[in-house]
C-alpha cells in the first residue's frame, strides 16, 4: 500500500536456479533434503540420490524431483545418478556431493583399517565419484557447472570428530582444490562447504552416546552447540543455513568463486571464547 492508498503487488522474485539441473547425493534427509527443497523452490530440476528409498521417493514426489537409489561408494551407482539427470533434462549444471556418514570414535591406538576404509569409501570415494561423473557430463555439455562438496568444520579444527571422519573431510578439501584447478578452464567451479553442529540424524547419534541420553532431541543439540557459538548465544546452525549457502555456491551469483572452503559455523572454529571479556568495555 502506498501513500495514496493504492495496493501494489510486488513482482515475484526471480528464481536463482532457473532451469538448472542438479544431482544431490544423500538428499533423502537432513542437509541434503533441505538443499534439494531449496534447489527445487529456486527453479531447478533435482535428482535425489540416496540409499534411503522411502523418504527419498516421498521427498522427490513432493517437490517435483526424481529419486534414484544410489550408494555413492559404488562408482556405477553415481554414474547412473548423473545419467538420470542427463536422460531427464539433457544436461547437468549442479552436483552436490553431500552423502556422508559418521564414526567410528575411539583412540588412534585402536583404529581398525577396515573401519577406516568403510568410512572413506562413502565419505571420500563417494565425493570423488561425484566429481568424476559430474565433470564428464559438464565438460561434454560445454556450459560449465558448479560442484559442491560437503566437508566439515572438523577439517579445520581438531577435537570435533573421529580420526576417520576428520581424515575423510580433510581429504575432500584436497580433491576439491585439485579438481577446481583442472576444471576451471571448462567453466566448472568446485567448492566445499564446511558445516558445523547441525542437528541432523548424523549428529544426534554421537551426541546421544556422548551425553549418555538416548532421548536427546535436535533442539538439545542446538542448545549445546549454540552455547559455544560466537554469534548470539543459543543460535545454533540449521539445515536451512547450510542449504542457503549451497544454493549460493550453486547459483551464478557465486560465478567467480572456485576452490573455496565456506565454513558455516557461526564463527565457532575461529574464536576461542575463553578470553571474550577482553572485548567487553563498550557501554551503550
Ligand atoms: N550435521 C552436521 O553438523 C554436519 C557437520 C559437518 C558436515 N556434515 C556433512 O553433511 C553431510 C550431510 O549430513 P547430515 O548432517 O545431513 O546427515 P544425515 O545423516 O541426516 O544425512 C546424510 C544422508 O546421506 C545418506 N547416505 C549415507 N550413506 C550413503 C551412501 N553410501 N550413499 C548415498 N547416500 C548415503 C543418508 O541416507 C542420508 O540421507 C554429510 O556429508 C556430513 O558429513 C554435517
């Protein structure tokens, strides 16, 4: 309503991913699901690739996406997920390598190579497969693309996760950096996101064990994480925080950004709040 009393209808906001085609691994729940929704709302055609078929199919139906059963540790599964995007819409613009698992916790003195390998197969090789097949499709398509890989705050700060998980997330930064160097000439950008403390199923399980409370709820995790944050106390990270960051990296708005590590942690990994009183002399 303006000063003359005339009502004005605002024009709809332009979509941020109009007609883009995306594959989201691990898109059936958690951060992947929130991102698949944000992509679809932004005008993208989304392929959800996961091993959780029922929630994956349900979500795909609700947002006009396609679902495919895909274990990212199996190279041919990832190839099929990318092929589905190509068969469906004839192109691939965005690959979100998000699928991941946690654990195993414990001392390095007890690390079991088989457990380490099982984790690397999903968290690291899954990302490598995603980059490989997305790059093939994007190079052939000759219209560039955006590949986003899910690392973790654990890749830049010790003591946040198991040795195996941390190794996998740190290695992702390496392969994203080298592939960004190789693929840049094709207009393909490769970036990483490093989320922290988002109360998904992946985080709930270890927190329930650590806190000795099997009934711990997502809001309890947010509270624990939020209390240690640098931003307003109690403000923990959400799946939507991560989804919006991925949306930015997927869109043309981030067209000059590649080989970047976007930490989404409310400042947690760069602030030691122990001495925060040294900044507290401002009185309003
Ligand atoms: N939650 C956090 O605070 C946090 C922090 C840092 C990084 N991350 C990363 O974000 C990503 C998403 O995790 P989330 O927190 O949403 O957890 P989540 O457990 O809710 O989601 C993980 C998804 O990956 C899928 N998945 C697991 N193994 C798979 C496989 N072999 N093939 C295909 N899909 C598979 C699961 O079925 C699930 O849908 C992970 O890579 C995780 O390491 C999360």
